[in-house]
């Protein structure tokens, strides 16, 4: 039987009715459009529709069949009283959801278009799940999705840009449905060393007691554990660059104290006269801290270089020989370098090299001292090659400590990027050993306590010089700064003086003579000029004028090498020298007699005959 037009219309109507009923009970939009983002969930919509349908059916039955109009009205009021507040609350809560969808979910689903190209906008939106509290981001992946390049990294970067912070993804590509869930990474707790560490505390003293010879406790690190470094092997030479107030003095003091506990000999060079003076008088610690006697500091460094030479010779004949440690501490190395350069320019002889040779001795100690237990701790503000004598010293410091530094200091000392942030706290330092960086807090104690403990260690453990093949050079008497000296004018014309001496001032045969500075006073004497020195015997020690000047200063005769050179050029009675190896050398006793002829005089009249003037000849003209 042929289907009539009415039948077709009836069939289409029933299909439409079934579709509408399905949309009604399922909560889907009745117009067939996709559900708007942020709207009430479909199950909520479906429940509301069913409740409304149930209420409408009950009301119609009660109104027309039962005829109980009052009950219908009463029930309708009750339903309205419950439905209105629920609708208001749902609307208010929906505002936050809709704002969340518009501001975050929808833009992110659009940004995923290039990463999920197989889905349309609605599919990507349904695949993206982000709760309002933003506790996670879940993305359902297409069945055929795979990472053909850097899609995983790009997706993680997208999540981090939109959500903020660091996020990690957990990828599920083995079980269907495939998805990835991103969760925020928990920020790592920043570890820091303690604010203060007591050198005499139980933890530090226990760590020191466990150290082997050559090991030094540096401080406490971020994990609250003692940091121990070896002053041997590749890390035998240490360099420090610590700003003012950074705890540099405390670090040097605690290292010296530990070296005393290992029966080591310490040579301290400190032009600042501040960091290590507390160890004055401790046996085996030789301090050279007078900036007026740079020659003493240079002599100490040269002696350390000769000790390295001697130890290497002994080591060659006895390879198993184990030497007691000898450590050279060069405080304020850049300031010492400038002062030493100035000293060298003033005292070098004709034919000597223009560059300061003291850096050659330091380089010799660093290259040859490691395997004979001779080490260096240098404190520098600038570790560029030009600042340390162009001897290749920079690369020999395999362990560097930085504290309270700025970007320029980091570039001059370490020269790596990025520049870490400095911690402006006394005793907070970073140990740089190759590519490793460790922050520590340096142990602290009062300088007097370090000294007292060092004296106790020397008394308890003893000290030996058996491994020293010479004695460190003696220190010259400390020179009083010029502004603290008291003086009287030189070559003052006395109207009651003998006419002969006045004539001498004017250029006669006799010369006015000035005695040495004694008790910071200058005294003027007159007398006969001294005679030329006799020829030295074959076994007499011959010295350069610079060394003679240093030794005379130790005996209280203040005369510079430059002044002696002027006298040698301009005065015929100046003691003659000898040519040895192309250099002119002199006898110490002859020079001493020339500037102090009263020694060995037979009577007082001879002693009053005079002393050669110590002033520059140009001043007397």
C-alpha cells in the first residue's frame, strides 16, 4: 500500500516529537545548538525540566479531575518558594563559572588549535577541563594523536603562560581515552646556611677532629652540614674575593687556627695590618704586616719559593718524604702588588728586568709547591692576569671563595654568566670549584679566642721546624709613618758655630753631617768626612744596595737605596764596590761605617768628627 502524504507528515512529526522529548529529558538545548560555555550542566537542566513536568502533570490532574483547586494553589506556592531561591543561587554561581569560561577556558581551547588540529572548536572545548579553583588542567587527546616534534614542550609552555608558574604534565598514551593532566609544581623550599656559626661549637669542633691532614672545615652549607675541602691536589691553591664586612678576616683566622692544629708553618703577608695580627707571637706563624717594609714581605715570599725548591730536591731523592705543611697567606694581593711594584721601581739595579720578579716567586710556589705541601691562600679584589704579574696565576687558583660581591667583581674573578645574586651578610660566602657552587656560613669567634686556642694547640701538639731548610727572614723594625715623626730642620745656619762648618754649608771642603733618626728625632752633627772603604777580603759577603738598605734599617740606620746610589755617583769618598755577574755589589760593613763612622772610634773626639749627610745631595746644593 502506497504511503500517502499524510502518513509521511505524521511520521516526520513523530520523529520531531521524539527528538524534542529526547532533548527535553537529556538537558540539551531545545534549539539543537551546542550548549553555551559556563551554562548549567545538562544533568541539572534535565532534572529541572523533569521536576517541572511532574509538577505540571500533578497540578493539571488535581485541578481538572480532583477539582481540589486550593491544594493546587497551595502546592504551587510551596514549589515557587523553593524554586526561586534555588534559581537565584544557581544564577549567582553561574556568573563565576561563565566568567571562568570566558576568561580562561575558551581562550585556551582556541590556543590549542595548532596542537590539536584534528578537532573543531566545540570538540577542543569539550576536551579541555579546568576547574574554577585551577587545581589542574586536563586535556583529552584525539585517538590518533602523537608527538611529532616538540608538541609536549609547547603544550606545557602554553599551560604555564596561561596559568602562571611552573607546571608538570602526566601523559597517558597507553590507555584509552588518551589524555594529559597538568598540575602545578610545588615550589622548592629555598635552603640557606645558618645565620651564624660558632667556631667552638660542637658541630664544627667535631668536624675538625675528623679531618685528615690537609683538610679544612670551611663552614656550614645550605643543608646544615659541615663543608670540608682539601688543601691538596687540584684545590691546593685558594683565592678569595670578599667585600668589606663579608667575614674575610674570620675565614682567614679560622683557617690559620686549623693549620696550627695540623702543626703547619704559616707565612702571613698583610699590608692592611688588620686581618691576622691576632696571631702575633704564636710559634710557627710568621707575620709581615708593616707596609713600610715591603722588602720584608718580598723576602718572605722569596724564602717560601726557595723552600719549595729545596723540598722538591729532597722529594726527588726521597719520593716517600711527607713534609709538614707550609702555607703562604697573601692578604690584599692587589694592594701588595702595587706596593711591591713601586718598591721594585725604586730599588732595582741597572740591568734588572722592568717587571716585578716577585710574581715569579709566587708562580713558582703555585706550580711546584703542591706536591711538597706548600700552598697559597690569596685574597684579591681583581684576579685578572695584568693585576697578578701576567704569570698565568689566575687559572692556578682552582678553588675560589666569593662573598659580598658585585657584578664587576664576579666578572673579574670568575668571569661566568649569569652572575648569581650576592648575599650581603657577614661570613656568607660561595665556594666555586669548577662548575660547582656552594653557599656556606663561615665559623666565627673573637680574634683573641683564636689566638688563645692556637697557643693551646701549639703547647698540646708541639711544633717542628725539621722540614724547613732555612729560617724565615727576620722582620725589620717597624718604621714610624712620616706624619708621626718629630724632626728638626736640617742644615740650619748657627751664628755661633765654627766658621769652618758654615763654610762647609756654602760649598767648602767640609760637609755638614746629619745623624740617623733615633727615637723619631733628627740630630745635626758636624765633623770630618769618612774615608773610602778598604777593599773587601775574598770571603766577605757582597750585597746589593737594596739589601744593604734593608739590613741597615734593621740596625736603626734609615737610608734608602736611592739615596745611596746618589751618594755613589756624586761623592768620591763613597765605598767602592765590586762587579759580580754584571752587578755592582758592596760590603755591608763599609756602607755602615760610611753612614756611622763613630763605630769603633778610639776616643770621643773621633766620634764627634761627623757622619755623612743622609739627605739628598740636591737638597744641600
